[in-house]
């Protein structure tokens, strides 16, 4: 099959584009002194992404967002878990091959400079993927220039430039064009605007939203900035220490957050709106070490509502609204939380 | 597909800083080098030396071993002997010119071989990662544990004197450090996002190495290798000085330094001339290597 064709929708609109099941990544680390240990970077993720939606993933630095994106991109092998793309199991007999999957899923990284080979021109960088997949050089070059146009960089001016000659925002546009070059259906954006100035950030976000419409894309949008996620996401997944804390539609997460962690994150963000009252204590301290996460609920060491039950039993992901789930005992009447005593700090 | 949309024209799309439209990486490096006076000066000295040494038989007024005991240890400026004569009455200028051929050859050859061998091994280790990397790097560490001069003397001593053995021992000395540098540079590049992005397109290892790894690691490894030429010349001279390298009457700078030892009080200027040559060459190589490294760091 020529890679110039847009891949058709196989499973139909109701079939989620991506299903992530029980995704786990433990990095073994070990020294002579400490013995064998593992970093529980991603520790059991289950979620789906519908066609043409944007799923935002938020969480503090080190909670496993990048690891999750690299797992989904299959740049690293999972310790456990599987990925289903448009109804087909990835990399399994009878499913979708890794090569085919990689054509349909592309990624944009945070650091616009290190994502581009300094020795290649902008056009060469964008055309590289199509060439790898057998597109003739001329055609790949043409597509690269079309894409430069689509991301707002005049091809005549930029195609033959080298990355160091461009600004951060321009380079990130090039990275977006590069990700589009294989006509993917899903694009993973790992903090794509976090390294950019605020004014440039808004332009790139709007570009991403436009491109999504034009090309019928689905986004997995990772950020530690809640304002950015609120702006672009349809649904939001809140991650804490490798696990899902809360998952739901963007309005529910920002308006009716059920998890104390989400509420603390919301309370901590710098607000443009002085009338927004702080009903929650903002987040304090740093997350615990993912080598040795707390027993029970992982958030209990920083949670103002923590009780004994929280240290004893790990909360499940409870349904607290339509398509809205939170992993917290306090949200459940029958979890035993009501009868439990406050956790001594 | 022909995309005619141009959504969200970049407001930060200031025209790129560089005016020419065909600016390649190496042209940018060249332009930076042209602005670096120290590197240019040292490079010019090295070129001049290389030319003089290369054409030594034409340039030198005498043969390297022609001499007469009656004319021994004439001072610098003696008519017919611009740089005087040595302890056996041989013309110093002629001997230095011919000696440079040996010194440069013994200095550069081991580094060149080590660059090819060590560079390849290091790049393989860095790209392969995992167990292969571990195995290669542990073996390298064993060699690395010895001080380089000691290792060179030990290997040379056990192989015996002679130019081939000196080169062999120096090559063995320089392979481990080059492996280390090549491995760390390659590992660094392999983990950069553009290498990951290339993997994410589904490109094979061969394409990734050729397009993304080699062009970005060869420069830094080469620059490191040039910084070793100075050391190599000094150690090679040291071996000759100890009687382990080139044998008399061949004129090698280190060896000349050795045989002129006895004249250090009567003709100190003449006795130190070979040392000055060694020093100048190695310092110039280091400056040029430094300048290259700076010029190649385009991001700065
Ligand atoms: N290759 C690795 N080896 C060991 N630990 C790792 C590796 N990659 C990431 N980690 C650890 O996994 C955790 C999650 O990292 P990451 O996914 O980069 O978080 P985020 O992107 O949310 O900031 C961190 O504690 C990090 O130190
Ligand atoms: S389960 Fe307990 S500790 Fe965890 S978030 Fe809910 S109340 Fe806090
Ligand atoms: Mg990250």
C-alpha cells in the first residue's frame, strides 16, 4: 500500500482509536549498595481515546507522562500491558504490525531543538519519514514543502534552513510538520509548548487546533500546565505517581473535580481570575519517590483528607459522574472512609 | 495532496538570521573558524611545518646524518649552519627538518589508527547499548586504568625498540580513550529526541546510523583525536628518549633531545631546539583542536 493514501477508518466512529490496557513500565535500577530496585514510572494505566478527540494528560513532573507517551509510541517495551489501535492489537499476530502502527502514530517532543537533526535541512527532516516508507524523493520533498505551508512557515524561506537558524516556535512548527508527514491518525504531543514563550505558545496551540480540524487528527496532549490542557482537551486524565488519579470530560475535571489531588492542582495554578475563590489548600511538597510509593492511596502523604483506610487499601477507579472517574475512597459512601480515623501525619 | 491553507502564519516568523540561502553546516563552521585568530595562526604554523617537513630533502641544506666531528656543537648562527651543529657535527636545521618527518609520523599514525578502530568500537557500543555496551566498556576500563605513558612504555618495552613497535604501543594506548569518547557521544546522540523521532517513523537501524548518528558523532570524535596528536608526539619522543622508539642515527626529535643531553651546559640553545619543536607542534595541535570544537558547536 502506498503511504500517500490516508488510512481509512476501519473500526467505525464508535470504535476508540486507541485502547490502553494495564500499561506498566518498571525501570530496573540497581547498584551494588542498594540491590535491585525498580522505578515504577508507569504503574497500571487503562484508558481509551476516541476518534478525533483530544485527551489531555496532566500531572506533576516525574509522574510518568513521558514514559507513558514513549510506551504508547512503542519506543520502549512495556513491562506489562497492551495497546489496541482502531480495534487491532499492536505488534501481535492477527493485529496491526509495529511498522504499520508507527506510520499511524507520530509524536512531537518538548525540546524543539533536540528533536531536529542539526545536520539536516528543515525539508530533509520532514521528508525523512516518507522516504523511509518508500515515497520517491521528489514527492517527499513536495510534501514537506506543503506541510511547511500548512504549519505557517513559507517553504521558499524555510525549506533549506537548518534548525539552529530558527526560533523555538518556528522549530516546533517544523516538528509538527514532521509528525504530520506520514499522515498519521494519532499524534502524541509531549509538552509541545512548555518550552515556548507565552505569546508563541498561544500561536502554536491554535495551529494545533486548526491542524486537528484540517487533517481529522486525534491528539494525546501531555502537559503539566492545566491552563493549556483546559484550552485544548476534550477529556482529561490526571496522573499521579504512574497511576490515574482522575479521568473525565474537561468541564467536569475543571468544574467538579472529585479527587483531592486534582483539586489541589487546580488550587495551585496561577489564576487569571481574581474572583475564583480558593476552596482547597494548594499542593505542597514534592511527590514521593516512585521507587517506593506509599501504601494504599499514593496521594495520602500529601492529602488533606487522608484517613487510615487510605493507607490500608488502594482505592479503585470509581465512577463519580457520567464518564467521570476518580481514585479516591472519600468519593465512595461504602468504601469505609466515613468510619475511618484521620491519618496521623 | 496539495495543501493551500496557511493557518496561523507564524508571528514569530522573523526572517532567519543568516542571509545566504545555501548555508550548510560546514559553511557555518568555516565562517566561525575564519573569525578565530588563534586557531588560524596555529593552523598556519602547522601547515608551514608540514610543508617544510614534507619537502625536507629539498629544503634541508645537508643530509640528516652528514657531519664531521671537527664542526661539532657550533653555535646558532654559524655561517652555513643556521641553527648550529649537534654533538657529532651534524647540521641542526637539516636534522630538525628530517626529524620532524619521524616525529609527525610517529605522532599522527597511532592516533589515526586509534581513531578508526576505537571510533568504530565506541560507536557500536553506544548505538547497541545494553549488554554489548557493558561488555565493550568494561574491557576498555581495564586498559584505561593504566596511566598512558606507563602503558606505552610497558608495551613498547615488551615489544622491543623500533618505529613499528612504538606506533603499535601508542595505538594501544589511544584506543581506549577514543572508545570512551565515541561511546559517550554516540549514546548521547542516540538518546536525543531526533533519533527517537527517527525510530518512531519506523526507520531501520542502518538508516538511523547513516543519516542521524554518524554525521553528528564523527566531528566530535575527530576533534578529540586531534587533541591527542600533541600527547602522542610527546610520548613518542619520550619513548625514543628512553631508547624504546626510533634508533640512532635517525633524527627523531625525542631522540635528538636525548643525545644532545650532554651539551645542555655548553650549548643550551641547541640542546633545547628539538624540545621547542615538540612543544610548538603539540601546543598548535591542541589549539586547533580546541578551535574546531568551538566552531562546530553551532548552537552556541
Ligand atoms: N530510562 C529510565 N530509567 C530509570 N528511570 C526512569 C527512566 N525514564 C524515566 N524514569 C523515571 O520515571 C519517572 C517518570 O518519568 P517521566 O515519564 O519522564 O515523567 P514526566 O514526563 O511526567 O515528567 C521519573 O521518576 C523518572 O526519573
Ligand atoms: S483515597 Fe484518601 S488519601 Fe487518597 S486521595 Fe482520597 S482521601 Fe486522599
Ligand atoms: Mg516529561
